[in-house]
């Protein structure tokens, strides 16, 4: 059984919120299982809230207040924790951004856009502005800063193991001018090599393959069950139901089998960067 991980209540609002939840639960003499009973939420979900890694939904806050007799405290503070958790990210992605800090491994499938953890500032800015052209400049900068902050993960000694599968189209059809696209691809190659990550390219010749319907991310943790994140237009979903997570993992493994070997894929990235740099890229 993994050692107990106590949250640092001083770290941020969600950590304070989670630490208070654990204190009140233990003061009442309840286990996570007992507190979760009747809430339609799993024990791992509550555990992650106590560690400051996930937000508490309003319905769960109301349930907790009722069980613990906390006079509406968690319901009242629920919105504060939600706002603090966002930190410049879209609301539906806020929990994912927090959870990746605690992940043991991250596996991304990128069919339409390069993964956020691999994006340069120029690429990220273009994605944000293209996806939400109505955003005022200050909101663009806020989201851009939050996305760039995530990349600090690579500088940690305990960084998660990383695996990404990209569609070849993402390196062949540039989202940026040639020089900036070359910089973006060089950044990917450097990040993967320097962090001992794994990257594979799904070739353009692949027309039928698992996960054709869209992006996914699989995250595992040293002290919690794995989760899957899927994203669509202006929305995203975290999935922790074990049977569904298992199906997504199986599909991701089959996708990896359909992709090119890691060495070949990195060589393609580096060659594409050189071609963009020299104005020789092929569309």
C-alpha cells in the first residue's frame, strides 16, 4: 500500500480545501469509503480532492456538508476552489493540468494539434487565437502563460514518463510560418530526447486505426487509479470508470502498434524541421 500523501495546505486554494476535507472527515471518524457512500462518486475521486488534485463538484460538496455536518462550508468554498484551480486554463481542462503534475506517466494521442506539453509559445498562441478568435488579448495572454507554465514539468527530476503519438499531417502541414514551424519541431525533438520520452508518428498512409474519433490522454499515478481525458470543441471529459479506462488503454496500445518506430519518427521530425528551415517542406 503506498504511503499516505498529506497535502500542503499552504500551497494553493484547492490544497487548503482538500486538507480541510481530510481533517473534517478524519475528525468525524469516517473512511473515504464511508464518506463516498451515497454520493455516486468513487473513493479515488474523493482522495484526489483531498490531495488538492481535483475540484469538488457542487453536488458532492452538498453531500459532504450533509454527512460531516459542516453547515454548508464546502458548498460555500466550492466556487473559490474552482476559480483558483483554473489558473488560466479552460474550466474543463483545469483538473487535467493539475493532475499531470502528479502523474507517473502521460500518454497522448494527437490527431489534430500537437500536445500542449510540446508546444512552443508561437504555436500555442496560434492555437488559442484560432480556436477562440473572440478572446480579448489579455485572455489570450493568460491562457498562453498557463500553457507555458505546464512545460516546467520537464525540468523536474520526478517528471512523468511521456509517450506521444502524432499524425504525420501535423508536421507536414505547418500551422506556423516556416521558421517558426522549424523551431517548433526542433523543440519537440529536443524535449523528447532530453527527457527520455517516446514519440511515434502515425503515417499518412494509415487510413483505418484505433481512436480515429479524436484525441485522448491517459495518465497513471503512483497512488491513484489511472484516468483518461478526452476533448472536443470547447469541452473535455475526465474518465475514471475502470472498464472504460481499460478499453481506452487497449485502443492506445493498438494505435502505438500502427505507428512508426520511435527512432524513425524522431528522424522524421528532425528532417521536417530541417526542411521547414530551408524552405523545402512538402505539403
